[in-house]
C-alpha cells in the first residue's frame, strides 16, 4: 500500500492540472481526467508522500534488524 501510494503521488502530483484523457473530436475537446482527479479518486494528497516513504524505510530497517537477530541466533546455536 505505502509503496503504491508514494508512487502514485510522485507520478501524478506534477500533473495536477494537466489533462491525461481528452474527449471529443476536432477542435471541440474536453478534458475527462487530470492528475488531480486520479489522486482525489484514490484519496491521496501530496503531503502524504513523505509519510509513505518514511514508513517504507521503517519496514526496511525493521526487517534488517529481524534478519540480523535470526542470524545471531543461528550462529550462536551452531557453536554449541
């Protein structure tokens, strides 16, 4: 969830007012979807970007620490 949210915010935050999908033919065209519409539909805001990145970094550190503890346990049990 956090990785996808950060990716979507990063991708569409610079396209808030840019049209992504046009409807119509010739000179009469209207915009159907903007980058802001995509973020609104998902319930995302630009201020959530760094929160999501920090959560991902926290998961990374947590798993590294857990793997290190498992490694220490295995090494200590193999020395006996």
